[in-house]
């Protein structure tokens, strides 16, 4: 079996002290001494003091939480069997058992989080609830950044590598939406109960399980309840993580979003526009003959609906919202529409974007020409969302580790593409994926959204083991 260099082993002392040159650039195993930590032993530079003493291992090998790994091509490499062995060590087993035992509490929190409003750009109330939940789960250094992200740390034995685990606070539902969650047997029903109250609940449950089992990770984990994933939020929360306090300090990134056990490793990019058609407006009878912004918008929608797009790579578009006008008996002076275009292929997205703009311009020209050619209608095109595309290779260490985690738990984790918070780190070539939180969701983004709790604990365990594996 081909081994791929990976970071899912405890190189925490090497990485934290900038000693990658020793482990990855020609140093032999004999140049390293093996140092023990509470959970096991690692290979570390000889100038690092003992913590609990030494433990002999064969040259070129090391032990992490009892799971033996191999040095390969000068880097630490983990074979799929390594994750399975990791899952059977005492502290990790205790964390997995805690995740399952605590699932009723996790579901209770999923419901309670969901009954606190978090419409786009108004996530603060739910953020305060998550802040308290982080504290109860044993996390430290809890703070809120300038855009409203709630961050909390679980320090490792070193500051690096730093794993960020995030779930978004916001929903698509506007202020005033009835948020009561109902329960019928295993099925929960309510706006946002899957997307993303499940993700938030698993985020907290993961921290709680690690604390209860007293798992000590070599690297530091930062838990984030972030703003701005949905709608016109434009991933502003995660963009701030990478531009603000944690800029240059995030080594791996996992987003927990909605339900299921799948892995999103292909980031679908998107462009979102608000297009406003403007004109003088007037009375529907007395001013009949003026170019009509609503008619121009209608022409544009018709043209957009006829655009042809490739199925591979999958490329999509929709006119999602329309608005404007004064009254039924008026020629409006302004109308608007919001348009969403997506593709995992930047070239396909750029091509669609260009044809969309031509449709907008042609609609203006045709409406003006229809009423005598007077240039009375104009269009203003405003970019309101720009989600970067990207990908994490299927044979990349973080993806292979996530799949090995699922296998170790007897689960299947298919790969997929999507538009999630992981778009941002993927676009920056930082190892990143999005996972589901277990259970089964249906009718996402609808008021009748539902979540089936049957065996949902498996998703919580999957998140717990993945976080431990990536914090090595």
C-alpha cells in the first residue's frame, strides 16, 4: 500500500519548535530522542526535556496514545491501521464512550440552540448561548472577535499544530420566524434543526467528551461557533478567522455542518449579485409608454433561465429573490433581483458570470428600444457574495485520515462537493474538510426542516475521533 506523508501523528514538539528540519529534512531517527507525554511517547529533538521519562522504541518508529506509527520519507506517516489502533487506546476509547453516553444531552442542546434566533447578520444571541456551552464543556480563553465569531481553546502540549473545528451559528430564516422545535419519536422538526443546530451540538459534544475522558492532545484545538455562513453572509466569519487573530496560525480546519457522515473535500465557488433596474417611474395609465424597470428585469430573468451550463463540472444558477415597485397601478422606479451562480470549476463559473452580465445588459437595451429608444432604464450590478472555490485532494492526509476514522468506527464517509465554511481554507491550500454531525436531516432551509436522531451518536463519535487524530 502506498503511504502518503501525513500530519496525523504526534510531531507536536518538532512542529511547535520549528524543528521540522530535524524530522523532515534528512535527520535520521537516531538524531531524535523519544519523549513520553501523558498519553504516550513521541519522537522529539534531544534538547527537549523529559516529561514522564523515556520509552524505548525501534528506530524509525514512535508511539502516540499507544498507536505505533512509522517514519516514512523523512516525514511522519500514518497508515490507515494507525487510526484504528488510536481508537482502541484507553483515553480515546473513554472519549468515544462519553460521546455515545452523552448523546441525549447533545440532542437536548441541539434543540435548545435551535430555539434561539440567529438570522443572517444577527447571530449574537445564539453566540452568547454557545459561549456558555463552551465554558461548561471545559474550554478556555473564550472570546468573541470583531465580526461575532465565538472562539474557545483546548490547549495541547504545544501551540502548534493548531486544529480549528468550526460550526456556523446562522440560519437562513429571517427575524420573526417561529423557532419552536417539535419532537415525534426520533424525529425533530423545526427551522435549522439540522443546518446547523446539529453541527453546533456536535461541536460542543466533542469538547465535552475530550474533557470527560481527559484526553491530552499534542496540538492545540480551537473551537469556533462562527457567523456568516448562510445567504449573504459570504463566509465572513471564517474569512475573519484567516485574516484576523488566527492569521497564519491555522494548520488544519474541520467544519461540522448539518447531518450525515460524509466528507466535503471539493469547495463549490459562488458569485452572488444584486441587480437593480432603475427608471423614472410613473402612473400606470397616465405615463404609459415609459420604459419599465420591472419589464427589463423580466426580460433578464427570461434570458438567464435559458443559459446553458455544463453538467461536468456541475455548474448552477438561480434567481433567488425579487423585489421592488411602489403599487399595482404604478410604473416602478426601481426593482431588483438576487442571483446565485455556482461551480467547483473557476473557469466555468467565470464563463457563466460573463454570460449573466450580458443578459442583464441586453435586457436594458431591449426595454429601452421597446419604448422608442430613449435611454431611460439603467441597471446596477452589485457583487454581494464571492465564495472562493478550491479542493482538498482525495489522497490528501486530512481526507485519508477522515475516511480512516469512519472505517475505524464501522462507518462509510463518501466524498462530495459543496459550498461550506471550508471553502476559505481550501482556497488558501490549507488542509480542510467539512463533515456531517450524524443522524439524518431533510428539507433543509425550509420551515418544516427535520432531523432524525436514530443512531446520531455515531456522528458525534466520528467527530470526536477525527478531532483527536488531527490534533496530533
